[in-house]
């Protein structure tokens, strides 16, 4: 026989940790303003034809916005928002395939670095 459950009950069954407390501290997410800035920068890369896709993820260490170029399983760049509970303290990092490209307390500084790298790619193609 079919069992009728509320959305909240179904959510708890499939994602028991969602909305609950994290034993390691509060998880870090991108807020609306941060996502607006990141997506604005990302859209310029898509329009230029440099970037193809993105993914957003989070864990105890922080939140990640990964940017993918052509068809690849590895992101070209990742914007990482470190958790306030991180050993290094809160802040943002721009990660490339070779490691950390920029670390700063402000998202704007990291996005400027990302935009300058995208501009350098465009200039080198001409």
C-alpha cells in the first residue's frame, strides 16, 4: 500500500543531515550577493566562449564555485570560500589547475584576478 508523507518527512529520509546541525560547526555557503558577483563574472567568460559550465558545492571546509572550460572533468578555476572555522581563517581563494592563484579576504579581489586571467586568455588568442 502507498504511504503518504509530507515534503519535510521525505526530505529528512533522503537527506538526513539537511537542515540539521553540523558537528564540526556551521557550514559555509555563498550568499545572494556573492553569487550575483560570481555569476556576473562567470557570464562574461561564457559570452566570450571561454567557459562552458559551472558547479556549486560545499563541505565543512567551505563553499566552492567551480568553472569548467571546454569538455573536461577538472575545473579550470574554482572560487573557494573558506569556512570561518578554517585553520587559515575566513576568506576566498582562486584555485587553478596548478594550485592557489589568489587568496584574499574579499571576493572582489579574487574576481578581479579571475577576470584578468580571462582577459589574458582572450588577448593571447588574437
